[in-house]
């Protein structure tokens, strides 16, 4: 039950893009095209889940027993960068067809702040291993959902709308994100986290 | 970089241009739309915005300084990782400083202090400027960008805090009949406010995109 609560909460009520406002740089830039947004979303789900699953044992089994949790930022960021690099190499070696659709997003994910944020929330909220996996999966699905909705709206908007000149690009993306965040606040009564 | 500097007018010297670019024409938030995650998430109180602005400026200056010093030694293939390690080191300093001297502030900022590492502004300035230029100009550029970023944060926080809580730095400024507008304290208010700011400033600066 606890796990289902975490899963639902991290997708809808505590959506990492629309409630905590994280991962905004790709959210603005990548959301111009629907297919690209789907590719980015799926890559993020893979990387976030994998990186967080690796970070949990490193933090709880290596850093804490050695009393060196002071440097956990440094360790997390290196683990994330290494994971991304490894995934890139594996895709290049074993699944070349995927290279064109996902390969291009992987270097961008290293600097996506939501990857690091999920690991930091895991430390702040003191999650156990299974909870961490569920939370990472939920958060990344939530982020992918938000960027896909955003891309779909923007693609529709480009065909038939007259946006004021100064508002084009990042400005209108912010306004749409605001409306989306409003809509996601409607889920608030569904579950409460902690 | 050619060093041609017309002497008389201070407005045309390279150091003045470098410093002022970050404040207005190349402002990291309005023109490049970088690093807005933290800018939106923590600007519901002016105190948070001040702390965040100072933290980012500190990390930006010192990372630029070190990257610029090491610019001839960093192998191009691992440069992104090098930036991250340097930035993370300074972020750890900021985090522990806040924890030690301002515990309530550290608690309010939560994970967003750690997220300075992935703040695209710092990475962006290292990649676009510090790795190619001399130490002096890199530090000036970092200072300009840091101040420009802090300024935007403070302006956003002033509007959001006064509307959401009726206060600025915990000091009541709104009249008695003012109803607190809670929506400004959470995510939708932040998105709308930045959207409106972008609209106004881009119209004024005549910098529009398709």
C-alpha cells in the first residue's frame, strides 16, 4: 500500500516537473516536437531508474559506514555521468538502431537536474531500497508524462494560434506549464505523501 | 581573443562590456532561459532568493576561476565531467556553510542547494566562456552572470512573497484588507510570473523568437 502511494504520488500529486519545477531546461527546449519528446521521456525513465538504483547502495552501504556522506553530491554526479556514458556505449555496441532515436538524448540527460534531484530526495526522505526504486520509476514517468503533454499542446498550438511576439518560445511555454500545473493540482486530494 | 580597447569611454572597454552583458543583454534567465528550475522553485520568499543568488554567484565565480586556470590542461573528451567535479566541490562548500550558519534557510531550500551542480548557468558559462578566455575576464563574466541571475531571483521573490504572504523579508507591507494569494507561493504562480516577466522584458529588449 505504501509503495502504491509513493508511485501514484510521484506521478500525479507530486509531479517532479510541475510541482517541484525540476528538469526545466529540456522541458522548454525539447518540447517543440512530439516524437522527440517521447524519445527524451523514455530515455529519462531508463537513466533515472538505473542511476538511482546504483546510487542507493553506494550511499547507504559505502558512504555512510565510512562516515563520508559529506561528499555525496560529488559521488552522485559521477555515478550519473558514468551511467549515462555506459548506457551510450552499450546502445552503440548492441542496439545500433536505437542509436538514432535515443542516443542523441543521452549526453543531454547528464545535465538534467531531475536525475540528481531524485537521488537527493531519496537521501532527504530516507527511503529504503524498494521504495527508492518505486519512487525513481514514478518520478521519471511523471516527468515523461509532463513533457509529452507539453509537446502535444505546443504542436497543436503552432498550427492555429496567434501568440504575441514577445511571448513566443520560452514565454508561452511558461504560461502553458502554469496551466498544466494548475490542472495537476486537481489531483492533490487523491493521495498524500507522508 | 584580440585585445583592442578604445581608451576614453568606459562603456566601450572590454571589462565593462563583459560585466554588463550578464546583467542585461545576455541575462542568463531572460535571454538564454537557463537555470530556471531553482529560479522558479525557491523564489516564494525573498530570503531564499538572496541565499540562492549568493550561492550560485559564489559557485559560478570560483568554478570559472578554476576552469579558466586549468583550461590548457583539461582533455576535451572529459571536460564536462571535469566541470561537474569542480562545481560539485564548491556546492559542497555552500551547502555546509548554510547548514552550519543558517539552518532554517538550509531546510527551506532543501535539495535545491545540491541542484546548483546541475544548474545549466554554471555549466554553460564554463563551456561557453571560461574554457576559452583568460582568468580575469572569466571571473568578470561569472560575476556579471551571477549578479544578473540574483537580480531576477530577487525581483521574482519580491512580487511572489508580497502577493502570497503580504510580507517582504517577514516584514508586513500589504494593507489589512489584503487577502493572501496562496497560488503565488506554489508552482503555477511561479510559471505565470516568469512567463509575464519574459513577455515584458523581451518586448522591451526587442529580442523575440519564432
